């Protein structure tokens, strides 16, 4: 399997490109702010053909480039319905007045891609010859999800190395976050590699042993 990850130069949000191998179809997870150049290089270097964009949640540092990437490659975007409105109203998920300045927003087209498909808990997406399992994991946002793929977990802002996503923004809830950690994360095998929305990769086992938010559960 080919997994190429790189951060946004603006917010350090991780974007991932996933394919069965070079020269095949690929899936793009969380295309954030100003990732177009790096994304294009990865696609060209590995001779990839994008067929879908997956969003772990609606915050605009993870969805900033969803519209341009989907429109450029004529591919669908997948997002949980509880966060879908943030594609056209990023302020609603950040607790800021509508129209107030946000990094990079002047260059952002506030529109949904032509094809938006809603994610459901327990669904399995068969894309690019791969099987992405979807788990609804609210707490950071109402529509946060994780994607599991073989021995990988794309955790978005649910779980980081040594921490978890903040719960103090609109729609966030520490109670729901704790429930998601218990139901989605702690039931996974220790060997699962976690690819988070920010920061370095880790494993479920390492987080179970050292992450204070998981140890508390």
C-alpha cells in the first residue's frame, strides 16, 4: 500500500494520499489549506489517479481544498452529514462571526463540490481497490469520523500522539469525546498505526499506555 502524508504549510493539518500502489487510483484524506502544490507533486511522482476525497470532519483546516480538488479531478467528496454545512460556512464550526477573517479564506471558494456523499457509522467505502471502514466519533465536532484501513487508522482530530482534539468549539463535547474514545479507539488492537489530523503518527498501543486521556478511561 502507498500512503503519502504531508502537512498544510498554514495549519500543519495532515493531508494523506492513499493508493494500493503507484500508478493506480488514489483517495485523498483531509485536503487542507494551500496543499495543492504538494498534492500535485505526490500525484505526479506516483502516477496516481484521484477518485475520491474523504473528510474526517468539517473544520476548514481539513476541508479547505475539498472543493478545488474535487472539481479539478471530477471526484466526489465524503463527509458526515452533521458537519456538511461547514463546507460552505466554515465560521459555524469555529465560533466566529460569519464573514470574519480566516487564514487563506480570501482564496477559498465557499461551495460544495458537485458530488457530496454523506458518511454513516459502520459503512465500508470500497474505493481505489481499498476498503475504508467508517466510524462516527463525535466530540471534537458532531460529525467527526475515523477511517480504518487494514492496520491503519485515520483518526482526524479525535486522537493525536499524546493528546486528543479540543472540545471547546461549537458542537464539541468532552462527554461525547470520551464516549468516542471508549467505543472507537480503545477497542482497536495495539498494533494499529494511527495517522492523525495533526502531528506525528503513533500506535493505539502507545496511546493506550501513555496518552493521559486514554489512561483516564
